[in-house]
C-alpha cells in the first residue's frame, strides 16, 4: 500500500529492466482483474520492471470520493499517477492502459510528461452513443443479476466501485467529455488495439488518436473481439505489444 493524494493505493511492483511497464486498468478493473496479462507482457518484453495497481475506489485501495467529477480521469493523470511514479522512482514509463486506463495514459502523456510509449487497449477520447447505451445496459445487469456479488471477489466495496464508474458515465454533463485537446502534445510511439465487436466504442476513437498525435502509431483491430482484447485474444495482444516494444520503443531508446 502506497500513500498518494486521496489515500493509499494497492500496488504490485516487480523490478527489472527499462522502461518500466505501468498497467492502468479499466473502469471496473483492479490488479486481479488483469488476470495474467501483465506478467505475460513482461515476459514477452524481456522482463522489464513492472507496476500494476488498483486506483482509488477499486480493489483493495482506499475508497474514492463519490460522486466522481467529470474530470476524474484528469485527476488520475495529473495528480495521482505522477505522485505514485515519484514514490517509486519511475521515470519515463511505458503506459499500458485499458479503456478508462487508456484515456488516463493519453492524458498523462498529453500533459507533456516523459513516456517511453503508450499501449492503448480500447481507448476513449470522446463519448459515443454506443458507449452510453452499453453502460446503461450494464446498469440494468447490475441491478437485476448477481454482478455485484461477483464484483465483490475483486473489490472491497463493489457497490461503490460500480456506481463510481457507471453514474458519472451516464450523467448528462459527461456527454461532452473530450480529451482530444491533449493528443497533439504526444510524441512517443503509440500502439492502438481494439476489437471490431467492441460494444463500448468504435474505431472512430482510434482514428481520432492516429490523426492527432505526433508520434508513430500502430493499429491492431481484432476480428470478433469485444472490449477486452487482452483477455479475449491474449496471444495476439501480447505478441503485438512485444513487437511494438522491440521495434518502436527499443529503437527510440537506442536513438
């Protein structure tokens, strides 16, 4: 447990080479819900250092203040993540983010902070109708099934975790959330991974990122895969990340 602004974060840090892989989970995620993906990526990339953590309100970390504000991902990128990396002495990380975590990675890099690269799994840079519809359907599932009980295996307060994510995404003020203003400042290599059956976002998200960042980009669209490519197509996703690190991030370090 590491103390940062907002309370303690449950973290897992493994030492090794550089750049340090930092994993940023999705809106209902935690350390455990990454499954074995972080370790698989670390192994495929030659065992660099690795940080995996649960954000406030997730897993076993300190609860988050609710309701979340529209700018909650900005706060994660601008306040919490820099403090955590500073506590661990991590400089110029390679950020691996899924969904909300991918958005936080973009915000962090887009603020001008040094990063070795970005791996973005199903990222969001603006709100789409399909996203809102799927999140609304998830609320119905939560209220009518045992989803809350199942989430309780991974979160100290599953109700707060769910509401903290679901309520803000479905709030009227959040419909105008947009982080494209930070994309032009991103000059590092970027890997974009998304399933073509993603119920939470379309390829318009990838198009927006590719057209506005300054760094080189790679795109992997996985057929028949939904919102979690790292869990639904783990081999292809790990292979893509390893190639990206070897050919883009490694080259950038060499120069």
